[in-house]
């Protein structure tokens, strides 16, 4: 269901994987492959390998692998259809869908995006021109934002009316159902429709692709509901997933290898206007697993630009857990106490740059705050501070990190390092006894490297690697009987039975896919020696296979072993004297022989 298989294949074939990967991380040629620093995990030396011809990649560091569709899915968090659509757009292929209801669903979503887009334009126009938006404009000016900023962020004003937006959208031929489903209005008790936002400053929110999905609305008068109100969760808008300004910040996040996460829309505006275009905000919620998942694929560092003291222990522990299972480092921007980034920026635009420069890891930040407020002049004061600091350090899941902080703390407070360590570890074990939270396994966000594959005989993988890279040279010379390893044999069968490499993977179990993609992204050997190397690989494989068969025939007292031994000796003879032509001829006879007898001995 979805896009026609044929079109998926066309898109896959038309996409240059090396160019695609190159948009995220620099690639360079190495032999027959291309290599790059893996965009999915943090690394200094490239272990991400691409086979351009076959359109497959594999990372030997973190284990990810796949084709262009998998790549764009994982990089951009798209579903399969979105990924194919994105790639189709790049290569200019028009897709056909095989399921009418499915395309109806896509059309429906498109319609809702359009409705939100029309609402953005409506509110924006009101903010810039309407007389009733004076309060909203004054509020913005008061916070240091001019008309230019309002235009850059497409800010808007929702008038103090029950249905001004709905009526406007009806005029634009949107149905009542559209307006309600897009979260712009709700059905009221009288059977009519009421606009969701009234008398609010409006911040439009887009998904990561830049499609409009909803709003955050700030109340302009006291006593008219909550200060901030967001679009309710809809088909398009999921507050646990969406990040304000991510669509604009994405490339800058990748370039700077850091993302600034704020709690307020105006905070993001302040950072952007101060030249830090890698800022995003959560929309009325704390950072969720889904947010983290999206961000860690873009950047190895996440800087929280909000009052981390207020966010407290729960936030700290969540960040430690995230750090523990990825290579992302959380830092806390060193904002002046009590000021949010927007206020700090209005007071002095330079403050934000300083806050980022002095950003510290979460635990460091919390210790600094604690020690800054502690009485360290007296022995008793230092002991009390040490107790409280030990409790903070004990929250960190890493032994090494705890130990380093314990030593640092001991030095700062002029206490014995072993005593501080003991205090930390005591707190730590106490946590378990008193129901301290253990790292909860969270599904769907942990990068799990596949378990190391069971080693397959090198002669078998050598032959398979050539079968993948040079199918023309290998065609007709191999037989499944030569493979003793079940995974290698299944891989051979998959290659032999499929029209394309992608087809071979499509029908295979995970361990076979893993072997095939690994081999596809390994360099089999130099181009100009391919023929000679294929021949050697073939002879080696046949030799190993014959030896095994011969042993089992001898054991079973099978008299045909004499004939096999004659060929086997000939093969070894040519092999040792490096007469590869002759060795290959005998090898081919052996393949026929072994394949012909396969039925007898299994
Ligand atoms: Zn990797």
C-alpha cells in the first residue's frame, strides 16, 4: 500500500547515495567505496562506508546500514512514504500511488496544512495592519522586537472575536471540518464553531520540513485564560514532537554542531536576532524523548537555555540518562539568574553570546550554583555543602563522571578526596534502597548497535563480496553448495535469485541483510586486479569446500572419494605453483562435481 513498488525502485535507482550523504557529511573516495564520518554517531575517523553503485551504506562504528530511503528516513525522521516522496522530489520523479484511500489521506493532510497556512497569513496581516492589534504590537516593541522581527517569524494577532478566523477560512473555501481538524477552532455547545485563539499574540509553528502545523498563542490581557496556549494535538500537531523554529535552524544546528533549546518563542527570536540561528523551543512542554531523538541526530551537543535550577533534579536526571545512552553532551547556558534569554537579550544583546561561551555540563552547572550559595568559610559550612553536592553528584549514572566531580569537589572544599567519594557512593547506594529511580528503558530512542555478527569463514565472505561488487565476473562460477555457513549460503541464494541488490535485501532475514550490506560497503580490491582476485577467491573457496566434503566422505567410507581426491590434489598443486588459470579450471570441475553430489550427501 502506498507508492507503487516500481516507482520506489525508480527513485532508489535515480538517487546518488554519495551525493545525498554528502549533504550531511563530507565524503571521499577510498578504493571502490566512499567513506565519511558517520552522521548518525559521533566519531573522529570515518567508519561510514558507501557503495555508490549499489546505493548502500554501512557504518562500522555504530552498525547502521541501508539505502538512500533508509538514510533520509533516519536523518530527517520521515516515514517510508515521506522519505520516498522527498527523494522523488530531488530527482524529479512523479510518484504514483496504488491505494486511493491512502492518497486521499495525504490530500487530507495537505488540506490541513493549507488551512494552518491560511491562518498564519490571516493573523500576520492582522498584526501588521489592524487597529485592534495595537496591544500586540506594543507588547512586542516592549520586548524589543520590531516590525522586521514580526515579519521574519510571521508573528500574528488573533483578534478578540469568536469566529473571525473561521469566517475568513470559510471564505477561502475551507470547510468547517477542515477548520476544526486543523485545531484552529472547536465545536461549541450551541452547535457552532469557536476560534481556538482569541486576543493573543500568535507564534506560528512548523514541522521539521517547514510545513505549518499550529500555533503558540500568548495572552495579551490578564485573566483571559492561561498565559500561553497551544494548538491542541491534531493530525498535524504533536506537542511532544514539534520544536518551534527547527525547520529554519536545522542547517545551522548541523553546521555549529550545537542546538540551543529554549522554553519560549521570544527566547528563540532573541537568539536568532543575536546571530545564533541554531535555536529552537519546545512548545509548552519539557524536552521529551522524541525531541531528544530528533535533535541528537543533528548535533552532538544540546545547550539548554533556560533556568536549569528551576527545571531541577528530574530534568537533570533525564539528561544524564540521555547522555548515558548516546554520545550527546548536554550543557546549560550561563544566563544571568532570573532572566530568560529574551529579557537578557533586551538588556544587553551580548549577554547571549557570553551565556553560550560559559555554558557548562549539567552537573557542573548545578554544583556551581550550589557552591555559589553555600557558606564555605567555615568547616561546618563546607561539610554541609559537601553533603549536598555529594547528593547531586550521586545522581549521575556514570562512575567515571561521578569520580571526577568528587575529586574536583574535594579540591574546591579542601576536603579529603576519599571521604567525598565515599559520601557520593553512599548516597548512590542509598538511592537504590530508598526507591531511587533506576534508568528506565525507553523504547524507540536508544541506538542499539547490532550484536557483533558471528564470524563467517573469510573465504566465503570474500567470494560473496565479489559476487556483490562484480556480479559479471562471478556469474555462473559459484554454487550454493560451496557455502557451509547458513547465513552465507542464504546470502548467496538471495543474490542468485534476485534481479537487483535491493531485491536481494528485500526478501532476506536481518542477519543476511546485515552480511550483504556489510560486504557491499567493503572494498573487495583494486579494479585492475579484479579478475585475478576473483579467480583466487573462487579457488580458495572451492578448496575449502572440497576439503570439508572429502573429510565427510572418508568418514562415511564413500568410495567416490578417490575421484574427489584426484581433483583436490590437482587443485592444490596448481594453487601452490600459482597456476591460477589451471587451478580455476579444476575448481570449475570441482564445483560441478560437488553440486552434482550435493543431493547424495546433503
Ligand atoms: Zn555510525
